[in-house]
C-alpha cells in the first residue's frame, strides 16, 4: 500500500502502486517537481487530479501522494 491523497476528492488514503499508475496513466504527464517530489496529471472518478510522488529525506523514492 502507498500513502496518498487526492485533492478535492479523497485526502490521506492508502493507495496501491497499480492504482496510482492507472490514475496517472503510468506518469504520462509531468506537471511539476520540487524538493519533495514530482507531480503528475491524472484522472480519478472522472475528475482531474494531481499525483505527487514523494521523495524521502535520503533522496530515495518512497511513498506517493495526491496533492
């Protein structure tokens, strides 16, 4: 399971990696990045969503989240 949240729809929910990949269509459209991770455009329940793939303090990728 992956810790995630969907803006305006669901916040702070555990997500499976497969679910996140389906929502972002395999990280197809990157819309931003910063010190805490990368953000990808997605669709969840026919609504637009942004998925943030977080980066751990050690710079390794860990959990993913919607923001």
